[in-house]
């Protein structure tokens, strides 16, 4: 991955984290700061995506060009896959840390159908789900981009 791609992925992760924290009201004291951080990240991501659409390398070797609608579809699919990957990593990390805190604290409880329980298998399932979702996000970011056939 190039340095520009890594910067875009990091900014997408920061933007997704700010949006999630803002949506869940996790940090009400930092609401203004989250808005100030998320807006430039969103503008940069939108700018880089539009620039990538405009200045993408032309495929060589085949006389038949790919239609612009298929190119837009491929770009949208690749962009959404990357955003899903970043958000899956964020959610997976949060669930992993939550599961670790539940498993390591023997007195911690988790609500199951409205009833608090301290069953270690239920607490471990939160940890397992977090690891699986984070791994899925990493795999989505490592996947090669979809390119339409000619």
C-alpha cells in the first residue's frame, strides 16, 4: 500500500470513530471537538475519492473501453468495502476490549434478556465476536479492489 492509501485509511478510521462517538453520545463533552475533527476528514476523503475517480489510470491492451457506469459502480463498491472494513475494525476492537474487561473481571456482569449474568461463556462470546469482526475488517481492507471486465 502506498503512503497516500495509508493516510486515507487512517483518516477514514478517524472519521468513522468520530461519527460513531458522536452518534452514540459517548463523549458529550467533546461533541464540538468531534465535529471539528470529522468535517475535515470527510472533506478530504470526498476530495480524494473524486480525484481518484477523475485521474484513475486507463487500462491498456484492450480496444473496448469499459463504460463509465461500470467504472462508477466499481469505484462505489470499492469505496464502500473499504469503509466497511475500517468500521468493522473499529467495532471489533471496541468489542474485543469490552470482552477482555468482562472476562478479566470476575464480578462483571452482562445483561442477557434484561437479566444480569456473570456466566464466563457469555462474557467470552463478546470477546470472540470482537476478534472475528476485527479480523473480517482487516480482510476487507486487504482484499484486492474490484475492477470491471472489458
